[in-house]
C-alpha cells in the first residue's frame, strides 16, 4: 500500500534557509552584519498599544474567533477610512497575522487538485505555498490574457503595493481583474499589507468603489498591523470583503481554532484607532528609504518600481546571488530575487526595516 508523502514534500526549501551562507559571510564583517533581508520591524511597539495589551492581559476565558464587537467595529472603521470602502456591506475577520491567512486561504475556500490559483509573476512566496498546500496548480501571470481561457481558476491573488517590487497597480487594472474573476466565478484576494506606505504613488484598495464597483462580491482584502504598527511579534491581521466569504472563513476557523488571542485583539483596537503612531512610523521609513535609495544608486545599483511599500527593488544587471555575495562581503544582507519567482533572477530586495544608525552604516559601507 502506497502511503502519501509528508505534506512538507509539497513545499520548497524554506526561503530564508537559503540565505544561511550569505548571512555567515555578512556576520564576518568587522563592524557586524546589517540585515535588510526579511523586513522585520525593529522600532518599539507604540506605548498606546502596549498599554492596551497589558490592560487586557487578565484573559482566562476563550476569545471569540470573530473578534470582539469593539474590534470588529475598529476594523470596519479603519477599512472605511483607509480603503475607501462603504461604511457597511462588507465583512471583517481578525487573523493571526496575515501570513497564515495567505497560506491557508486556498484550503479554506475549498480550492484543491484540478483548480488554478493565479499569482503575480514576481510574488511573495506564500501565495504559491498556499496553493501547494491545497494541492492546486499555480499560474504566474501579471496579465490575465496570459492565463488563457481556462475555467479552472478559483482564486486570483493581487498585491499592491507589491512585495518585493513596490509596484502600485492602478485602479483600472484592479477593476479589470475583479471583473474578469467575477465572470468566471473566481475570488480575488488582494494583499494590501503595505497599502499605507505609498511614496511616489498612491495605492488603492480592492474595496474602493472605483475597483469593486460598490459591490464586495468575490473580493477579499488582506491587511496586517505588522509594519504599520510594529506588531509583527503580536501576529495581528485581518481580512475584509465579501460578507458571504468572510462568514464561510469564520465557520471553518471556529472549527480549526484559528483564534487571535484576547489581549492581542485589544491591542489591535488601540492600534487601529490611533493614526499618530502610524504616521510617525511612516516618516521613519520615508527617511530611511531616502538614505538607502541614494546609497544604492550611488553604488551603481538601479532601483526599479519601489514607489510604495517597505523595500527597494534593486539590480546590478547580474545574477542575484552574485549581488547578494557582493553586499554580504560588505556586511549587508539582502534577499535574493529568485525567492520571488524565476523572472527576478537579476534582482535583490532590500528592506527599510533597520535602525537609523544601521541605515546610515549601510550608506557608509556603500560609499
């Protein structure tokens, strides 16, 4: 009797493990390594959020998978203000960060063998990982005409501002994707974790009227507080959109115990209600971006896209691993473009998430 292989056999080597050799090389720098690879926030969690977490820490009972009423209202209000969605008509659901939802969304939507998940040609690896976990087929495409006439498409991922490229998709493009998917009975999932970080362009949500036409049918927007509020360690995210799809996700997640802890729910309320800390963090990233951009351009790199988001998308016109090695010898660790798809072999991604002191040190090492 043939037993199925382990689930992990469906997945590639964990992305960040392939950077071990470069990390060791960067660590050998006499002034220590500077890690621009993963995009992990380093600035303090705002006090207003920490206080809310502490005040809610006496939480002996089980929290609600759907989130408290106060949290659902806070998410709804934020989505209305920031995404331009109507004040009602869409569903909301807190998630344990955004990555777990991205990875499990195909499975939660019933996508499986024989189905197709469309992802951007250069994309966050977890979109494809989620399709693999569900047993579905992944198609990489930036133009829906490249997908062909197949009726097997069940889920289309869009990501604007994009990770890793920082590319911003115009509302007209997003509207075409939504219309195309609706005609085929597919769901559009929009990863909007970097939506508040527009620099040279203004990102638009899939929930905006000019994209969804005022109807949330078949559209979901995925958001995270990891970057906006430095809450990567809290695992605080949410999904908003089609109320029927959100209700279905809730039903399954209640069975599976996919629950945001009660203190984190309280912290999310504080984060979503306070824009001051988010504005301050945004300005930190703006300043770091200006320093890094000038430093990399001065060192002979070309910056492509990067008009929004938390990264610079860089090339020296060579294989990405040669660039990774060149920077590692200067004690600077970046992500290799091949992490994000075969079309990115000559690119690297550099994150803005290091302290001001270390960002200045990058500029000095590249000078």
